[in-house]
């Protein structure tokens, strides 16, 4: 009877989590792609044409994202809706993972609270939560790996297969985003504090070896696959070598400025969450839950490291700290709930006050996006200054004035245009950021790209330069070459959208 009761309670918890995730994300399944989504969708589309990431198209993200997008594009729905449905599925599975992890640490009802809070925070438009970005996919294997880790370490299970599986799951997470390696390093480092095994350092060594073997095994398959497709060198350069230069290119002062700006934005919906998480941190320091405290705070710290590596601190980077933040926040709420400050106030009133205190700010931010904005209005609000809402209609113009096998060159960073129009890029650089950073090989890459475009002879050139191209000290050979190339070979055409937004494109001179 007790088992049936527990099972029914768990099923109700999962239903509640599912209903909330669906309610939060379904209204904006049709929100237009932002540029990162555009690059993933474009490369996923080209996979069905015998082309390959890195070898044929430059991208600095690990490869898993392209195959998830390819799977999404095979669904019988509109492409944008299909991709965001895939994001919904991963967000739901991640929230369920948070539930099981938090339930192990805090109990059933608080596990539900952590999962629901995570669901709300992960959908927050201020962290660009409606986009199907790498973080939303990376979190699922990471969370599942951490659930397995807790199962192994707390239940005194020296299960080699379980440790190996934790490594595989972390390897998959890394295949979505390189910084997920910080989560595995955290699990290894925290092992002596978490393990109940009397030989803690030996357990740590065993876990480190077997989980590393799991990561290596998964990435060994990835390496073999790219080698077999003559793309291993390009994989290594794009995903690892280039990213080292990318990370080094941001000076400390700019990193600090980016961090302050992003935290100022996120504080609009997360300030109270941060306060409760701090309360949870302080309470955990003073409680007997030492192992749980070490685990959650260490997980939060590893996520913060992952969000900090590049120095850009884009809002969606902070999604990787949300699972640990939600658990630590709920621990702070639990401390408040259990305190003697309430006197004889009924339990349900205490729960209501705690829920409102934590969720009121993110819910206030979410409200207009779910109940008021159209998808086009929502994307304008989230990405102010960008014109992602106009790209579908602009792409229709490009597809109308070109043939299916015509090449298109975008002087900018809007690969979603290529995907919407279903036109092939005139260069393997479907966005030009890698040409304009503070990289030692920037001039060589710009010269090679100029030769590619000359050979491809694009029928249409779209001129949407990004302000980051012109940062002080960046190589501008390609800018000058593009201006000369357009003047010699193309005629300017101006496209004005129905609401008077102007785009500049060039048609090849006949």
C-alpha cells in the first residue's frame, strides 16, 4: 500500500511538472529563430545533402546540436515549431531530472518545488529561455549524470557500470557544449566529500578513471565518425583550437563589463531567487547536511565557471547554473518554511507565501510573453536591436529572386536567412564572427573567404554587418574587399518590409 501511495504521488508530481512546462513553452513555439538557432538549423539542413559540419561549414559548437536539429527537422511540423518542440522535450526531461535529484536531497514535495522553479527560470526570456540553444540540450545529460552519481555515491554502490554511464552522459553533455567538462571535474573533486565509502580517495580514483573512460569511449566514437568522413582535422580546429583563441580574445575589463551588464539584466527576474539561494547556502553551512551542501554549491560553482569561460556572458550561458540554483533556492525556502518565525500560521499559507516570494519576479517577466505578445513581438523584446522577427519575410524575397542552386553571400551574421530561404552560402563561413575577432590568423581566413566567394559567384549578396566586426584593432581586409567586390559586380536593391524596416541586398550584374 505504501509503495502504491508513493508511486501515485510521484506520478502526480511528474504530471504537475509536465503541465507547467507545456503551459510555459507552447505559446511561443513559433518564435522566430535567433542567429545561433539559424546556424544549427542551416547545418542540420545541409546534412541531408551529403555535407558535413566543420569540413563544409564553419562552426565552433560541438557536433551534437546539429544532429538534434536534424532530428527535429524530420518532424512533420513547421521547422521552427519542430525545433522548439524538441527544446520543450529536453526542458521537460531536465525538469524531471531536477525533481529526482532534489527529491533525493530534500524530499518529495521540495523536489517538486525545485523542478517547478527550474521550469520557470529556464523559460525566462531574460535568459533567452525560449530559444533552442546548446544549453537547453546540454543540461539533460548533465542532470541525468548527476542523478546517477548521487545514486552511486550515497547508496554505497561501487558499480563500475554506473560510473562508466556517468562518464558517457558527461561526454554527451560536452558534445553539446565544451564547458560541460567543468561538471565532470566537479564530480571528481567532490567525491571525497560525498562518498560514504571508508576508502574515499580510492573511491574517488575509481570514479575518476571509470567516468573518464566513459567520456573517452563516447568521444572515441565521435572522433572515428569524423575521421571516417574526412572531417577530424576540421572538428579539432573548429571546436577546440579556434575556441582557445576565442576565449583568449576578451580582455579582463571587457569580461567584467559583460558580467555586470548581464547580471543587471538577470536581476530583474532572479534577485529574490538569489537572496533565497544565499539563505540556503548560509543555512547549509550551519546544518548537518554537509554532503548535500557541498554537492549543490559545487555544482553551482562549476556552472558559473562554464558560463564565464568565454568572457562574453551572454544571458543564455547562465542557463547552465539554473538546476543547482533552483535546488539551493528551494533549500533556502525550506529553511524559512521550517523556521519558528511563523508561529501557528497554517501550513498551506506558509507554502503560498514561500511560493509567491520565489516565483513572483520571474512570473512577472514571463506573463506578457505567454499571454500578450505574438511570437514576433516576443523575439523583438528578447533581442532588442536585432531584427530576427523580420528574417522570415526577408528570406522569402531572397528565395523569390534566386533559383534553388544559386549561392547567397551574407555579409553579416544571420545564417537563419539562409535556412529560411533554403539557399546555400557562398562561403563556408555562414556567419563572419570568426573572421573578425582578435585572432592571429584573421587575415589569412579573410583572404581565403574572399577567394571562396569569388569562385562561388553568388547571385545575391545581403549586407547586414554586425557591430562586432568593427571592434578596435580587428583586421578589416575583408570589409574593404567586400566593398570593392560589390562595386565591381553587383547592383544595389533596397527591400522595405511592410512596417518600413529597410534591408540592403545586391543582385549580380548581368
